[in-house]
C-alpha cells in the first residue's frame, strides 16, 4: 500500500508542477501585462513604472521561480484589482464553490445510481433504452442553456426557487441540478456497465443458488463491485464541477471562486487567475488520489497495479 501511495503522490506532484508552468506561461502569452494593468490611456512612463513596481521587468524565469517559491508557502500574491491578498480572496469564495460542487455531485449520484441499476436489471428493454437516451441528452445539453431554462421556469414563472445569490440552501438547487446534469451520463453508463458485468459473474450465480433475495444480490454483492469505477469517476466529476462552476456561477450570480476567476480574467488580474487555476488543479489532483485510495481499499488487486 505504501508503494501504491508513493507512486500516486509522485504523479500528483508532477501534475501540479505542470499546471503551475502552464498557468504562468499562459498569462504571459495574453499580452503585455504592464500595459493591461496601466490601461489604454497610460503613457510609456506610466507603463514602465508599473512594470518595475510589480517586478515585471525581471527575467521571466526569475518571476516564475519567485511565484513558485511563494506559492509553496501559501503566498499567492496580491490582486491588482481587489487590492487584497489572493489567498484571502480565494478562501472567502471557496465555500460557495465547494457547496455548489458537492450539491451537484450528490444530485448526480442520487439520480445516476438508481438509473444505472434499473437499466442493468432491465437490459435491452424499453426502460434500458430510455435511460440511455436520458444519458445522451444530458451529455449533449449545454449547461448554460439548461441553467437559463430552469431560471425562467422555476424562478420567474413558478417562483419556487431564487435565481441568484447564496442566502439559503434553495439558492444551490438549480445550479446544483445544472452541474449534476453534466455528470449523470457518465455515472449512469458506468453503473449500468458495472452492474451488467457483475450480474454475469460466478459469485452472483452462487448467491442465487444459496437463495439470497434479489435485493441482497443487487445491492450487497453486485453493486459493491460495480461501484469501483463509479468511485473514481465521481471524484473526477467533482473536479470537473469545481472547474466548470465558472460558467454556472456567472449565470446564477454565485460569488464563488468561479465568479472570482471570471472577474479576474475580465480585469486582467493575472495573479488571481494563476492562483485560481493552481488551487482548482490541486483540489482535482487531491480528489483523484482519494479516489485511487478508495478503489485500492475496495479492490486490493489495484494496489499492485
């Protein structure tokens, strides 16, 4: 188990390092940062003064290692627009994004697991084809379009749910459903495929021969093995939800990390953009490692993989 964790940790560190390089390089490729900060009416002297004040006149490689050194210690720099520490800004906004992502994941699991089980039990029937059609629809539907549709229907016409803000749990229902809709197809198909494979295994036939109930066979024996790939993809989907919340938070005016990233991109506040990309990437890597660990616990054969 130790070697398994060590290998996963090395891969995680390499991924984090790659993300840091990409985040730094891409912000520099967006143009002259000093000119963007100074504004369109700034003089050459103003631009040069800003370049020196923010250390942009130093070699790029020096700027990169300086940022990496500070980021490792938790210092993500200072926002040019908000005039505050980037770590504090992200810390203030992160609860909204995490709540939204977890809400979406819970909704996705509550919907996709029963659908996948039903489709596997009724394989090649009308119910199975209906579930697969729903999964295809969820994969093809744009999230922002679904969000606007929910806002018009349940927010404006029916008045059941608020369409913006973070005042109560009701504010997370519609955006959570939108995030979940993008994850349901993958989770449903994996659950269905895993259950079909499990139901054809020898241990399931043995359980039937022992006279175990259908519910016990499905939930206690088949689902345990079918859940192994679902655990991994659920962690990946949560990472996607946190990263994809930029659009959803903008649509529903939720002031989370995604909304912060949107504001920072619009205002060329590149220290915040770099930090948001890095933080979300680290969370994604951590979730992937957690999924690997849970899979190793569920299936000891994976520890030697």
